[in-house]
C-alpha cells in the first residue's frame, strides 16, 4: 500500500496500535501520508503509532489517558478534549465521533 494512493490514514484504537508501531511499513505509511498533507487520524491508543512515526512533536494531542505521558514526552501538548486537530493531524480520545465529522469536512473540501 502506498500513501500516494490514499486520501487519509486512520489508525484504530485498542491494543492493535502497540503492535502496529513495531512494523516499519506501518510507520512509513503514516509518516509519508502525513508529510504529503494527507489526513492522519489516530484514535485513542493509536497515538502510539504517531509517536513511532515521529509525527506528534509540536502537535496538540489527545487520546487514551494511558498514552498521555508518551505523547508529552515526545513533544506533544496534551489536551483533554474529545478530539484535537492541527493541520492534517487529527487525534481522538475515547469517542471519535466529533473527529470523524471534522475529518469528513476536510476530505470534502479537497
């Protein structure tokens, strides 16, 4: 799969992100999509993938409270909100509904 062929990348929550972040192909896909200006959505624990893809430094970020320290330690600014968005970076806490609406609007405007 190539980031060139995608409009957005959304990484789901659960324990999968802790496994996904171990694969270079996943980290490369997320990083390339981000650097190409594509929407990158990281839901709940998926911020772990963003950390490993080196795309969270300087971002306002939310997610599971369980990864708050990890996000802060790599330079993100933690926000306790349902979702956060900076440019094409989007993060969602425990309920991604509001993020989905924001991301959909952004995709439609492209």
